[in-house]
DNA sequence: CGAGATGTGCTTTTT
DNA sequence: GCACATCTCG
C-alpha cells in the first residue's frame, strides 16, 4: 500500500474547516478521500453516521465504500448504513424519511408517498412529460400563444430541468425565494458582457468593428422578424462604424416577459402536480423538493445535518447540489474535491463555476440561504486550497500535451484571448511515471478507420510501444480508442470486426434501432391494436414479399402460426414477459435481447404505464435514436472502444484519440428550443406569434436574435474533453484524424507520422432500412422513402406556420377516430370543419390507409410508403383527401408530390375508378383538387432524395 | 486588410 | 438553424 505524499497527507489529516482540493487526473484522488474518511472516523472516533460522502455515480459510491472498508478499523456492518452515496439517493432518502409533505411548502396540495417511484429512465421521463404536456395544452387555453409557438415539448422539458438544477422553483401562486429575479436575468453580468464584446478591436490601421457588431452582420438574414423590428443597418450603423449603439440591445433586454414567465410558471407547477398525482418523481424534482424541505423546516434540517461533508467530482455539481450540500452542513467542515479541467457534463447541468469560483459562490450561496434567517453557519471559516500536484499515471510529455490542449483554439477563427490566465489556473502536474520516453504520434489518413486498425496492429507486440515501465510489449487489451462520438466508435467496431481485430465496444448503442427491438415493437402493436405496421414487419420478417403483404393486409387473414402466437402472447400480463416470449420465438438471445428485456422491465413498473406507453416508448426510442447500454462480453483481451465521456476516471496503457475531425466537435449552440433560459439574459422566447393577413405566423424574435449575438458559443468544454481524453494514457498516445482534421489536431505540438494503412479499405456493407423497418443492403431491393421525404422542407421554413405541430397531430388523430366511430366530439374549429366535411360525404370512408408505391429510380427499385388520411369511395370514384392544418397554402406544390404518390397507388389498385386527389386545408376550410405528377416526375424527386443520402 | 455576402456541412455527450 | 470557411468588394 503506497504512502500518501505530502499534499495528500495534509488533506487526510485536515478535518476541520473548508477545503477546496484541486485533484487533477492520476493524482490519487480516491485514495486520498478514502484515507481522509478513514482518518476522521478512526482517529477522531467520529461515528460514520456523522460523515457525509457525496459522489456522482452509484458505482463511485460503491468503490469508495469498498476502499474505505479496506482501510479503516470499522467493519462492514458498521459501514453498511454509512451515508455514502449520490446526491440523488441522498435526496430520496431525506424526502422519504422527513419530507413527504415537502410540496406543501410550495403551496402544492399533494404529498410524496412511500410508494412514489423515481423515474430513472430519460425516455420514460420524456414520455411522461409529453403526456402531461398534452393535457396542459388542453386545460390551459389562455396560453394558446405559447402552445402554437412550440414545436417540440422536449425543449420545454429541458428548460424546466435546467431551472430545477439552478434551484429556480415555483410556488402555487408565485416563485420560491429568489427564483423570480433569476428568471429576469443578470443585468450586471450582461452589461459587463456587452461592454466587453462591444469594445472596438485593434486592427493594423487603427480601430475595427467590435465583435458584437461583427456578430450582428447577419442579423435578420434568412429570418422573418416582425415589421417593427429594427434592421441590421439601424442596429449596426453606417459602414465603418466600430461599435453597436446599445440602445437597441437594452430595448431587447428590457422586453416585457410577464406572459412568458406566467406560462412557464403555470407549466412548471402543473408538471410538479402531475408528477405527484401520478406518484412519481424525476431526478430534478427530488432535488428541488429536498432543497425546499431543508430550507423551510429548521427542525428537520438540524436533524439531518452532518459534522463532516465531503464531495467528490465537485466540478460536476449543479447549483442546487452546491446549495443542498451547504444545507446539510452542521459544522463548517466541508471538503470538496474536483478538477475544473475535467468538467465535461454541462449538458447535465454541471456548473464549472462551482469549482472555479468556489469562494465567491460559497459566500453568495450562504448569504442567499441566510437572508431571512440563519440556516448555514460557516462561522467565518476561510477556505484552504490544497492542490494535488503529483500525477502517478502518465509521463510528463503526455501531461504537458494535455495541458496545452486547454489553451488550443477549437476553430480557425477562435483566438484564445488570454492563454496566460488559463495557464495560471492550471495546477500543473508533475509526472511520477516510470515511462520516461512515451510515443506521442499524430496520424492522418483519408481512410481513418483503416488507419486506426492498422496502427493498432502496428502497436501490438511492438517494442517501441513497450509498457509497464518498458518491461513488455503491448497486447490488444492494453489499447483504448477514444472518440468524441458514439457513431465513430460504432463504425470502427464494425470495421474492426470485419478484419478480425479483437475489439469490444464499451459504450451505449441505439438499442431500439435493432431488429430485436423492432420485432418486439411490431408484436406489441399487433397485440394492442392489430396494427398494420406491426403485421407488415412481422410478415416481412417471415419472408413475404411486399405485394403479398399488401394482399394479406387487405384481406386480414394472416398465417395461422402467427395468429396462434398472437393468442399465446395475450396470455401474458407483463410487458417484459411478452418481450421475452417474442425474442425467444425468434431465437434472439444475445446481450441486445437482454438489454431490451431489462429496459422494458424497468419502465413497466412506472405507475399506470400501459402497453400503449411501452409501444410509444419504443417508437420514440427508434425515432430519436435513444441509446442504452448493452453489456459487452469480452472473452479475450480486446481493444476497448469508448466515448471520452464514458472513459472518464479510467486509464489505459495506450490511448488512441481518434476522430479528431471538424465534424466530431460540434459547435456550441445549445439546441434549438423556442423558449430558453440563460443566466445572463434570463428566460426568453426565441420566436413570437404575430398575425399577418389575419393568419397566425411564427416569426423570429428580433430581441432574442439581438441578445443571442452577445451570447457567443464557447469551446472550453471541448478543450476540457480533450484534456480528459489525453490524460487517460499511462504510456503512449496516438492522435488520429481523417481528411478534415480539426483545429486541435492541426495545432497541438505532436509530430505527424507518415503512415500508410496496411489494411485494405473495408467497404462496410452499407444498409438502409426498408419502410417496414428491417435493414437491407443499400443497393438492392425495396427502400423506404416516405412521400414526406420528397417534399422540399425549406418551403416550410420560409413561411413559418404558427399553428403548431401538436395541433396538426391532434386534428389528424381526431379525424381517424371519427371515421372509425371511436371519436369524441370535436374540440376545436378544425375538427368541427372536418366533421362537417366527413358527414357530408356519401359512400364509404376509410382513414389512415397504408399505401405502397414501387418506383424505378435510376437503376434501382424503391418503394414509397405512406398513409392516406381519408379515402372516400363512391360507385364511380375515389377521393384521396389529405388534411393540412397549416395557416398558409404556399406549400401546395410540395403537398402535390405527396398526393401524387397516393394517386398512383390507387390508380393501379383501383383501375375501374376515377381517382381524385384532394387537399383539404382545415384552417381555411378550403378544398382543392390536385393535378397529380407523373410517375417519371415522382421518380425524379425521389432521385434527389436517394442521391443526397449517398 | 477589413467588412460584408455567400456557400457548405453538420446537428454530441448521459448521472 | 447554425457556425465556419471562403469569396468579393472597397
């Protein structure tokens, strides 16, 4: 067992007071923390129940516990209930013990209960939110404007989660504590930002325009602002002006946001109520309710505080977690351990400022919490910084390179203003590694995948890459390939398998995009509503041709064996048991199948989660390419392929940092929701609904566009990500890039090694999905393109339609239900008109009719597949009626393509009848007959789609 | 050389 | 929808 070094010793022995520990990679962080913990309970004789140790993952908590047991005098039993765990599990325990009524402090008339379930699956959280949102839209017509504005409820969910992580919390009739002002933004910080950004730059011949003015160059380009919005000219001034007149900026900042704040308030409170009503809590809710409980009930807080609190991976904490930790402090004995350079979880609401501005925030948060009465007593304790400076993992050259990465520009145009200031913040590490002469190489090759594989073959068994202090040549198991993205890892995995290189993929996969998951989904659909898509897929899998499937669907007489299996499935009550039967029937027994069953088992326990919900979950999973972990089985020593994020905390003798290409480091734009929250500018809407020609149109908000020009993206986290990746290497490091290397690859001081891949280019069998869901080789057979794909989407962008996708979906669902006789009464104007239309039709009506159109495109045969909204049959003719809920008719030429597909299908299957394609604009109550395109014209449009997809 | 306009290529990470 | 790179003009 190693002896602690001087700094480690200092920390282990220092128990009282506040400690900020900068623990870079490989500095023995876990070792030191566990020793310190042991020292507190052994040397001080403190009971473990008085020492709180917070970690980020359950795995980390387990590891800490194990290591502590090894090192201290207490036995397993004494430590079994020790408070060592994640923030979330701690909050959960606190609430269950003392805080079941916590929501009441917010004026919410409901309780958490002993059986309340925690939603752990992000997909389930989304599904639940979607359901909630649908109800909210119905129940809150006063917020119609915002419902029209939003394209995707998920962006709102992420705003709510962001607010929760910041401790911005609503009450039934207002906002909790300082929440309201936080929504307003930070005027001081924003003005400082503008001041900085609007300073003229220094050119060769004197002052040039400020960054802010430059950012506003494209203001209003490609967007439609309200008529009263200022033009780029007005904001930026004459050519040659160096600064922006900030009057406009201030006007934008001071925008009236009362109704927006009210909307978010109502939504937020309703969401909390919905969750409590359904007896569930999300991770975010756990934390805000625990926070409220600790703030409001002094007796409870006092009863659950600790003499000592230690927090691991402090750079990953969010604002509310910092505050929670303070509230749990009885004595001013706080020890936070982390490394700002490894903060790579901002998307998970980690706030790197917690560690970089620790002292300021500590003071600020304590003041905030003590504003009305004393809750946290730090006794004026000062903060002691303890940097751990010795790295036991990597050679100096690798450490230096990683530190270089922190000041390397991420793009050609980015300039690191003050590299020296960043350098000063870095606690530079000194290597203790035995490996004195590491190989550090950069390899660039057009065929990067082959180059990586070839490089691995070159490294294995190579004395130049000797490891373990130069004592032995490396094997496959000593090498890890790290990538920024999943997709690169998956491709590399496939190609490596192809050439017989032992690899194990250590990340998540798109679980729902597998044949296994699709079959499960298909059968669940069949079980639930005898769904055509379900049958189609099952039949396709059973070997039926498209034509045969078509026929079977029409006559609805399916093969006996399949019908029997369907009956068998009906015997099961639990969705995971159904999934298991399905997978067994098809002989799927691998880790993918296991993961599917595990996932379904974990989600079916959510209260009132029906089979329909499971179906929606799987559908969403395919649609949005959700990934889930699959336990790989590594039988032999194999090269590990991982994302950087998942490799955090690990180490490998040899690291290949691959995929250092421009596209792999996405730019900082934080997603495209129409409502956003930023600490500096507060809660904002990026679009607005305005009435033009008496019709609602969705317009870009000029105020947001203006403010946004000041909120420049930063690449700090990308640099830190690279830092994390490089510091995983114990002995050697190889950087690789394809034909478009990113700036990091270009600028890092690594010798570019000439390298010709010895591996033949592998032509991965490219596959595409058929419309039914199975994968087929790209060059053959039917290929799924929907009529929608033929449409030029830019038409829809040009004239943004303000009525909302949700409305469209609702109206379509209603129409289908109405035709099938299961409908309720219409709930809006569009539906009323549809009812009038449908009731006025003589003859038969059919809704959501699936159609297939085989089409020859170039030398390939593709199949278009879609659903007709409404088929209206009379003796002599068939009307194809397609509903559009848009407020505009400008997309008519695009809709014509879609209807033409339907036309040709019907034309073929119903040769005796006249086929009439009709567009029905529900908003305008306008019916329009369409002149169909020819097959050749359709094929031409399809050609564009096919060729653009490669 | 700087400013503005135009064209291109992508859209991730997961406790 | 966005940021970057490149082109063109003054």
